[in-house]
């Protein structure tokens, strides 16, 4: 599902190169739940951005679901993400002028086409699934932090993604609210049979993952390896999901 080979990322700061990631290689099998751990500055958020195709590596390559992202243009990567990838961010990234329902519809607007039209009934059901069925017409400023993150979670699943990336999804929440969000994320992820990759500094949250990858100094220093499979799985043609995903939009 996800293949990274020899990933490196170097920025220029003050006219001098600043390497952030150094020769990182990973294989993540379909339906795996992987947590990326590391101290501040270890490169974990940079790695997530590269795996998701939000940024381009300075060296190496990334393949998602059999597609080599390094061969795509920026517009092509954006189109691929719209069809196949979901995101949950620490700071929610909800549009303040849109209601909860309208925010969840945004990925479908970006996707466009018949597939998006076929999924338009799903967002309302997703908001019901995360306990916000009576808040669909509320704006972000009318929602608590936990409610905003639940809207963001519903939005992440609106396009029925093959892969979900989460960057510190509980970082701005208290422990109890964060626990609720993670329970919902795991439930939706399991039902949709999505591959989940999250960045966190929370050891309790990381312990729920099937596999932990730990970074330090831009390198992988520990990988429990659970859920890793043969590289050949990535190179093959995309397989259709084995189980129904309609449940997410119908509950």
C-alpha cells in the first residue's frame, strides 16, 4: 500500500543545507495501523507530508497504492490525494465560513466527477456516526475543540479514502476528548478497511497501533515491523476493497 525508498529531504536555511530526513525506507501493508514517533525536530511530520504527497522528497521515492508519486506533477498528486487519501490535522483546518456539513463536503467538491456525486449522501451519515447529527448546521466557532476534530474526522472519511494520514490528531485535545476521537478514528478506519498512518508524541496513543516507527535525527531508529509485507504488494495493480464501505455513509 505504501512504499518509501531512500527518502531524503533537505531544506536551505541561511544559505546552508539543512537535512531533515535521511535515507528513510518503509513498507506499510494494506489496512495496517502505523504510529510514527519521535521528538520535536526528528522529521516525523516531514515524513508524513512526503508519504502523503503533500511535499516532494529531495531524494528517493514514494509509492501509494501502486502509484509512484515522484513521477506525478503537483496537479496530478492533488488529484490522486482527492480520490485516495484522507487527512486529520492537529489544528482541525476547518473553514470558518462553512457549516460542519459543508466542511465535510469539501473533499467531494475537490474530487469532482461522478464518484463525488455518488458519495454526496455520505457526509450527513458520517456526522451522525461521530455524534454530531444535531450539529450539521453549526459553524466551527459554535463547536468545541473535540467537536471540531470530530467534524475533521468525518471530513477525512468523506471520500472513502484508501489511506488516512493523521498528524497529532489529539494534540489540541484533553485526554478524555482525545480518547473519544481516537476510538472513533479506529472504528471508522476498521469499517472502511483503510490504511492508517499517524504521527504522535503520545505513547499511549502509539501503543494502540499495530506497528511503531520511531525517528531520531531524521532517521528510523526503531521499527517494530508488525504489519510490514513484501514490497511486491505495492507494485501490483490496485485491488478493490474486499468489504463494503457504504456503511460509513449510511449509519
